C-alpha cells in the first residue's frame, strides 16, 4: 500500500507528535508499505530514513504526492496538507493526538474545519479514551507508543533519589505545583528514609525557570529542589533511573502523556494529575491526584513514600502495561485500521 503520511511537525523537531510520527512512519515502512512523509518542518536530507520526507511542499508537489497515494494518513488533522485528498477522493485515516479546541476551551474556525475533515475520514483513531469521549465518539482508541529501545531500566544505576519532573517549565505543566507540594510534604515530615529529606529534580527548560527558582528560594527549598536543565537520550534515561517517582502534575488536560510511559519504563512510579489522558497513560501502574491541587499532590507523594507494598504492586504491574505501548504493538494496531480501509493483497 502507498501511504502518504501527513504530519505538521517531524524530525529534526522534538516533541510528542514528532516522536510518534517517526515511530509510526518507520513502523509502516518496516511492515512493507511504501511510505512518504510530508511535513511543514524544515530539515536536511537524513539518510537514517528508509522513506522520502517531503518538506514544505508547494502546490504542485502537494497534489503530486496525493495522486501517488493509495491512502492518506494524517497524524493529527492536517488541513493545509490534506485538502487535495478531499478533491481527489483519497481514502483517509486521521489520528486525533490532541483536543479539537483551543487551550482555553474555545472552538475556533480551524477546529470546526477539523470536525468536517473527520466526518470525511474512513476511520478515526484517538490516542486516549478521554480524547475519544470528548472529540469523536466513534474513534478507535490506540494509546501512544514510547521509545522502548531507549527508555529502560539500567541495573547498574543506583536509585538514590525520590521525585523527578520532566518537561517544559511553563504553567500548564504544573512545575510550581510540584514545588509547592514538596514544601507541604516536607513540612509534614516527608522523608524517603529516616533522617533523609526527599528531593525534587526538575529536568527541562522554559520561560518560567527564573520564577520557579524564586519560588524555591521563597520556600527555603534550595537544598531539596535541583534544576538540571534539558536532558536527552541516554543522559535522560540514566537520570530517570536514579529516581523512584516521576511527577506529572499538569494543569492542562494532557491528551495522553508519553512522559509517564517513559518514566515508568525507567522504573519510576508516575504520580499524575487526573485530567485528560494521563490516567490512561499510567493505568494501574501509577498514582493519580486531583488536577491543580498542590495539597492533593502532596498527599499522593506521601502515599508513595509511606506505602512500599502498594508501590511494589504498581512496579510489578508496569511491564504488562508497557507491553501495550511498545512500538511494534502500537504500529500493528494502527496498520490493522489502515489495512481495513485499503486492504492489501
């Protein structure tokens, strides 16, 4: 099958959709399909891909690629890239990777166009039950994959720290809530071991870093909160392996939450807010707290530290949960949907 894979963003840009696009495109090609990726992301020729990547196409190229395709796959609705599929009557599958609304909940014109696009699709995939319920009730739910070749437990790394946060330092991600919760936790005797106060490692960069550092100073948490900047690849994996728990206290309702899977794969027990798709991402292998509530997060942190039997049960449940999100498993589920739309011989 000739699959035209549309994604607004792609390698070398870094982010959730970019990572998932690369995993799925590679998987489709590895399964024997003829794949071409089309994207607005700039970049140079990358010989690591076994398929062509068409970047910033002009009108003629846009139409030519659609004429070539047996099926158009949109890794999130791509109106500006996908309109020729409507004119040419190409069968289309669309994956919903985020909400059909603005971040403040408003429904804009672009969102309305996306709804019309979904109505014309042969099949719709939602990345979480929350996205399916809110956006497209007839969607097939397939949770995100994670990079299982990278995120893993390293037996040689000592797990000598408690809490970690990974993400952009912006208010939506709730980093300030993690700091406030640690303060509450420590004021009520929060300790990982007798006599050892718990710490929080903040991994990431963003426009609110200076304000967060001021908050740490105001709360006299300088000895307990450590900003270590953005980490990638093996350095991030090794750092996560040093921690027991991963905090994902997002104020925004995350459509899924790949970071929870990545932390879990490194042996961390995730503690996540209850909005959006984060509960789907952790299943029975993590703790869930009320979104936007630092006291509820502090209670969850206390539960994690004081209940080793519960935490052990979550760690033992994690491998089974992670198997459902392995790259090969998720790619196969996507291909089941695509191949049902355009059967292969």
